[in-house]
């Protein structure tokens, strides 16, 4: 029987193989690969959220500056 490498499978293929393959070695490799992909996805999400957070902070600072200017220009 051919040994399946989870690293070259799609996530859907891994899940399908886990449902039918009862070999312990494949199961452990597949779980490790799934968790690795999950960690990468979470890191990517956090990086994007961090960039967005910086933009939101900059916009908040600009809004405060504009509000202060509006107060001083109104007097």
C-alpha cells in the first residue's frame, strides 16, 4: 500500500483520509499537519489584524486632531 504524505494533500483530502485510514502513523502525521496549518492561519490572521489595528489607531488620532482644530477654529 502506498504511504500517503499529509503535507502534499489538501485539507479536505486529509480529513477524508483520516475518516477511512486507521493507521496510527498516518493519523499522527495528519493531525500534526492540520495543526500546523491552523497555526499558520492564526498567525496570518493576527498579522492582518495587527496592521488593521495600527490603521484604526492612526484614524482615531487624526479624528482627535480634527476635533481639536474644529474647537479652536470655532472660537
